[in-house]
């Protein structure tokens, strides 16, 4: 097991996405637009938001968006304050991917300085036809402070002609209205149980291996409609099946989930307080 299947079989193009075809169609049309809007992808964890973001960028710029380099950028808080904040950045020749909420109370400083630096210094590969804009993908934007969101709203308006933002979040209610109003909002719902089963069967076919088909439904149900969780569970169970001697496999529940269940059962069994 040298690679996680959720990474190995992650679709890289809009055409290969297995569900929510209407979103893929819309993003494909959007990739041909001359004037891009800022985008806000929202939906539950494991629904495929980031996969669709990367597929959209691939549709727009080509496979070069997957040639990523990790770097660590330092941002000085101000001219009078020498304190520096470090943030992890993923870069291709066509976009930058960042999670500024990791910087906690300094997130607003990081966002403003990052966008200004990208606008001034970030070079687009001139060997290919481009849209003339620079993309910044901001993850977990619902975890940003209100000050950071307000700063982002002001900054993105100032540089909207040459720098486009793609915001990714789970909880839309935590995004301030001025920021929402400047973005085209794209809701990515959780996959259905049928969608999850179909993806698992596709992976099984590509792996050319055996797995009890009756367990697909249980994996989908236990995943709580989280595609990533379902694929990880599927790979774990397939590995366990490969190590069994009789070729059979009972449904495997993660140890942490079983531990929570045991605690819950003990609470139900004895609800009196103990000193």
C-alpha cells in the first residue's frame, strides 16, 4: 500500500468527476469565460470541493496545475513590528494554494501581504495561452477571523482585474456578507450513498482485486456521505482482507469509533454520578 487510494484515484479533470455532473458542466462553461468572477466553493467535508477546484484549474490552464511545489513564506507584521509569521504555501506556475487560518490572529496580515506579493511578483508561465489572471486558492476561509475576511473583501476588490480568488469552506454561515457578495457561490453537496458505492466499485475494478460486494453499502453508510472517509475505510478493509487466511471479512469499524460507542453504552447503562 504505497499510495492512498483517495489520492491515487482523485479525478484530475471535470470529465472524470463521477457525480454532481451539473456542477462540472457549469465549471466547464466558466473556464471559457473571458472575465472570471471570484469563486466560493462551499459544502460538507469530503464532498469533493477541492477536487472540483483543481479540476476547474486544470480545465483552464492544463495539467501544469498539478506540478506543485511546497514553500514557506514569511510575512513581517509591520514596519514597526519585526515579528514574522510563517505560512505554508503550495505553488504551481498558474496558482497559489494557502490556508491562512493556520496563522490564527495574524491571518488578516498574511492575506493582505500575500495577495499584494502575488500580484507584484507571481509569474504565469508564458509558454502557454493563459487567461491573463492569477489564481489564489484560500482553504478553510470560514475559519478566518472577521477582520481577515473584511480585509480580504477589500483587497480582492482592489486587485480583481488581475488576481482571482477561489475560496473554499464548509460553513457558509461563517462567511461575512460583503465577502459572499463578491463571489459566485458554488454549492457542492455531499455525495449520495449510491455515488459512494459507484466510486468504490470503480476503484475495485481498477485495482483488479477481490472485495465482498455486500460490504460496499455498509462502508457508504458508515462514511456519513464523506467520500474521502469511505475510500480510506475501503482501502483499510481491503488491506485487512489481504491479511486474512480464510478470505472472508467482517465489517471493520475504526477503533476510535468503537471506543466512543463503548463510552456511550457505559453512560446509558449507568447514568448516576460517581465521586
